[in-house]
């Protein structure tokens, strides 16, 4: 009986640690070469009088720079079916991709790129920089919560 209880406790601890480790991007491992800073801009409020209005895009700014050592960046969190706009600046040329959504945009030093789409799928999706020099850098993650 004691051994069974110990097995259950160890299983619960491992599952909880895995959940919490994966629920915060970079909590168990730091991205290999670079990290971006993500800042959420204030969302626009719905129409006057409590009447529902068309959902404005949720806008987030991603800055990719030579952060050494890299630090974990904030996860972008939205609700399913929210319109999302990413404003991206990078110190490296390449393209930024939202994996699982097949959405990407070219980035270049000194230029601002914008990527807009609707978050139609729930889940956690990595956002990576595929640099022209061949580097694949984890920048942040998009977390889409069901409504």
C-alpha cells in the first residue's frame, strides 16, 4: 500500500512539474541563442453602453535583439477568435514564424514588420526567428485560450 501511494505522489509531482514548466516559456530551459522582449499594448474597449463591438486587434510588440545571456520573454496570451497583430523589430534579417498557424513575415534590421491574423486555434504555438544566417531562434510563444 505504501509503495502504491508513493508511486501516485511521484506521478502527480512529475505531471505538475511538467505542466508548470511548459506553461511558462523558458521556465525549464532558456532559448538557445536569443530572446525577444514582448510588450502588450492596451486593448481597445468594446462599444459604448455595453453593446458588443467588433473585437479590435490585440497588438503586441516583439523586439529581437542580441540579448546575452538570453532571458525568457513574456508569452503572448489571447482568446480564441481574437484578431492578433504582431509588430516586430529585429537586429537580424530573416523571417518570424508563428508555428502551427503557418503565418510568417520577413524581418530586417532597421525595419518594422507587422503580422496580423485571427487566432482560430487553441493551444500553445512557438514564435521563432528563422534568420538568414541559418539560425533558428526561439523568440516567444502564442497561447490561445478557448472561450
